[in-house]
């Protein structure tokens, strides 16, 4: 089974609203990353948070990490139509070189 | 600087045929990866490489082989394609180390009939 699992599977909001996506994972991690995928394209890295960090910001993105609950959240503030995409969390485990991706959250931002 | 490129973009195969997917990166990255993405699922790691001449199995390696003869190239082979291998294949590369960001190619859509 996959290590990262996102919630919700799909999210539809109005432009200007905030979007929150959650991710859970199963084992000890080195870091957790969030990626965006536009339809028919490859994944693009958004932000990385290390296991010893609790919160990180990058522009309109805010990521939190709770290692005790093995969960992370991605907040996109003041969303735009261009934010419409699928968002994946990816957990890098401590045991090796692999990064395990979740199934993704599909975000639709209505103009 | 093209980043990560993949060849071909789209291919249709008949069951039992073979093919090779090519991934190339021009960022001098040590690590390279092959993933497959199926509807409703995240990316699953097929094989990866931590340097020229090395390869290792990922989550779903069965039915695939890989080679990393040159640092910039990572080849994924299907010796005898099966309908279950219909998927979108993504290659990625990273500098190396535990905090690295992966850079993805645009993907190859493969349909096995």
C-alpha cells in the first residue's frame, strides 16, 4: 500500500478562497514534499518540509507537519483559477532512497 | 537547459511486443527514477538508480528492466508487454542525498492492446 494518502480526493472552491489538503503517511520519514500536476503534465515540486520542521511557507503555500500523527497539510491561500491541478504529497522514508507518493487531491478553482 | 526529457511521448503496443523508453537529463543529477501513474493512484516507483552503472528495484519492478550506462540516461525496457502495463510513465531525476527535490519529465503514455 502507498505511504502517502491525501484527503480529500477532490476539492472544488471559488477563486479567492483558501484550499486545504491533508496527507497521512505510515512510517518514519526524512522529509515530506508536495508536488503539483497539471492535466497531462509531469509533476512540479512545490515545497519540502524536513522531519524536524513543523511549518514552512512559500508564497501562498503553507505546509505543516505533525510527525506524532504522521500527517501533513498543504494550505493554498487566496486561490486562483491557475491553481487548478492535482496535488500530491510524497514521503521520503528514512530507510532508503525512495519517495512514496499518495494518490493525490484534485483541486478545482472556479473563476 | 532542457531538464528531463522522455521519448516517446505516446506509444501503442500489442501484447507480447517489446519496447524501450528513454529518459535523459542535462542537470548532472546522480539519481534517476522511473514511475508509473495509473488512474486514481499516485506514482509508483518501478526502478531507480543512484548513479551511473547502478540500478535498484522499486515498488512495482516486475515486467520491467532498466539500465543506466550513462549518467544522463536512464532506460526502461518492457520485454513482453502486457495490458496491465498500460499506464503513463514518468521519469525523474534528483541531485542525490536525503533532501533532494525530484524533477520530472513530461511523461510517456503507453497503451498495450
